[in-house]
């Protein structure tokens, strides 16, 4: 099979000990998503001092998901859906795992590719049902909370799978998601990932700006955490005055 990466990669790798896998935008996306989703969960707790951040955190996660969908088409080699959505390889991969065979994978392995899609869809579903709650109304709250709880389970499985695969494949996957690189010793024939085209970054920046603008059209106070609380206070105070009349 002809490897497109091989033809496009530089002849002399930049780092002889490590091979480039995840591009910087993908890594930033991942850790920002972890931060915003964690903040959304912590701030959702009743009585949380961070309560006013819940909706802003959720909306930022929404913009991040939008970015990731685009990056799946225009990003670096291993960020592209075409490189890791490989249902045809799933059975072989899972059977191998059951037999204790763990083939090191440069990008997402076939199971990890599916997990990626499931996590993205789950975050999007939580945001979607959360957005439906804006403007009051209790309807849909249980659905939002239910999907959020399902997401929590998925995240637990995700972290457990990352740790398990790191141990089985003797490769630190978390470090790879931080540095973007994997040890070349584990992938002797691998070549550095083909980076995204130069135009991809400005296109993604525009898409992020458009996404944030779109969110503001739906919810003008999306990124102004204090405003909603102040408005609610004013409303409550106004209501009391009205009662006294
Ligand atoms: C809110 C919690 C989290 C969410 C929503 C989340 C989501 C994701 C997603 C969507 C991907 C696929 C990356 C891509 O877009 O291609 C991914 C990959 C990854 N995540 Fe997370 N993640 C979470 C927490 C964590 C934590 C706490 C760790 C560290 C222990 C972690 C480690 C990784 C690693 C190492 C990968 C790459 C897996 C591979 O090599 O195939 N994630 N995560
Ligand atoms: C990753 C994103 C999100 C996560 C993980 C998340 C999680 C949660 C959870 C667990 C609850 C239940 C809190 C409880 O125990 O009562 C909740 C409530 C709620 N969420 Fe979200 N959420 C997210 C995004 C959003 C977004 C984007 C919005 C709005 C645009 C939103 C609006 C709400 C509202 C209005 C409630 C009801 C709060 C209340 O109890 O009064 N959420 N969310």
C-alpha cells in the first residue's frame, strides 16, 4: 500500500528519537475540552460557588467541538477522521486485544477512533440539551442531566482505556497527547505526521470566531458569566418591589 505520509514527510526527521503524531491545535483542543467539561461538571453541582460559569463553560465546549469537526477534515494527518475512522479494522483489533496482542498504534487505534466519535457526540448532546434550557423551563432538565451523567461514565471509561492501553503497549499515551510525539523505538518504520496545510489554521480561527458569533446569536450572555446572575438578582428585587405596591 502506498503511504501518503511517507511521500510527504521530510527525508530527515526533526527528532531522531521521537515521531510527530498529534498537531498542536488538536492537543490544545483536547486539554481545553477537558478543562471546560470539568468546569461544566463542577459548576453544575448545587450550591457550587462556580455556578455562574456553568453555561459559559458549556458554550466554550460547544465551540471546541465545532473546531474539532472541521479539524477532522483539514487538520494534520492523525487528526483527520479519514485516518482513524476505520470500522473495517475493528474486529481484527478487538480479537487481537482479546488474545493479548497489542499492536502499537501511531494515531488512534480502531477502538480509540470510535471512542473519539462517541465522546464528541456525547459532549455535543449535553451542550445541545443544555442550550434547550436557556430562557427557563424545567422541561428537558432531566434529559440534560441524564446525558451529562452518561458522558461522565464515558469519560471514566476513556481515561481507564488510556491508562490500560498505555500499560499494555508500554507507551505513555498521555505524554503523547501533551507533547504530540511518541517514542520512535516503538514505531521504527513510522514517519512524522503530515502537518495541516498552512491555510488550515486561519480557516480554523475564522470558524472558531464564526462559532462564537453563532453562540452569541442564540444566547447573548453566553460568555458573560456574571450577567445572568445580576439579571436574575435585579428581576428578583424588582419582583419584590412590585409585590409591596
Ligand atoms: C472531560 C474529560 C475528557 C474528554 C471529554 C476527553 C475527550 C477526548 C477526545 C474527544 C479524544 C480524541 C482526540 C481527538 O479529537 O482526536 C481524546 C483522546 C485522548 N485523551 Fe481524552 N478526554 C478527557 C479526559 C482525558 C484525561 C483526564 C486524560 C488523561 C488521563 C485523557 C487522555 C487522552 C489521550 C491520551 C488521548 C489520545 C488517545 C489515543 O492515543 O488514541 N483524556 N480525549
Ligand atoms: C459539557 C457541557 C455540559 C455539562 C457536562 C453539563 C452538565 C450539567 C449537569 C450535570 C447538570 C445537572 C445539575 C444538577 O445536579 O442539578 C446541568 C444542569 C444545567 N445545565 Fe448543563 N452541562 C453542560 C452544558 C450546558 C450548556 C451549554 C447549557 C446552556 C447553554 C447548560 C445549562 C444548564 C442548565 C440551565 C441546568 C439546570 C441548572 C439548575 O439545576 O438550575 N448546560 N448541566
